């Protein structure tokens, strides 16, 4: 399993999202807003015991991703995806520069390496998004059926 998120990982996430990382001890906060849509999000990453909890506070939602083991950033898409994995399942929390977020939870690992054209349309998007986590777990990647 990868090490907990580093300051460098969170600084990279902040840069992609266009915000400053605010730190207070083991907690890092990323505050996002989008004036055009009126959306605001606060993303708090609490690093504890070699893992991390990612909390997202929105106007009408509160999401948490426990045991976050890594993240992937995309400057082109303006997104950061935080990942967790365990028990043959993967979860991902997508944070967008425009202060939007999406959660994909409890997705079977086997779908990540499947032919995306052959999986049911209902799960294809989750499989494609979460497949970006595979490099985080190289050498430790063994999808369970």
C-alpha cells in the first residue's frame, strides 16, 4: 500500500485546483469557489497513522473518504482524484477546480482492468475514472473477483 499523502502531493493538488494549501498540524485544507455557479467546497485532508481521511464540505453535502492511499492530478481537466482501496473494492473522490465533486465508492477492482466497452454502461464511468489509480498500487495490484 502506498504511503500516506505527502505535503508535496497536497501542494500538487492545490496547484491543479488553483488554491493555496492551508496547513494546521496534520490537517491540510483546500478552499474552492466558483463565482459563476455559486459553488463552494472545502476539502480537508487529515493525515493519521500512515493513511489519510479526506473530507469534503459543500453547501448541501458532506463526504468522507477514509484510508486514502494516494491521489492523481490532471492539470488539463482541473481535477484531483483521491483514492482508497481494500477488500477487493476501490473508491475515488473527484475534486474539480470549479468547486464540484463526485464520489465513486465500493467499485469492484476487477472492473478497473476490464475492457471498458464490454462492461455495463452503469459502471463504465466509475471503472474508467478509478482505473487511474492502478499506477498507485503497482506491485501490489491483484484485482479480486
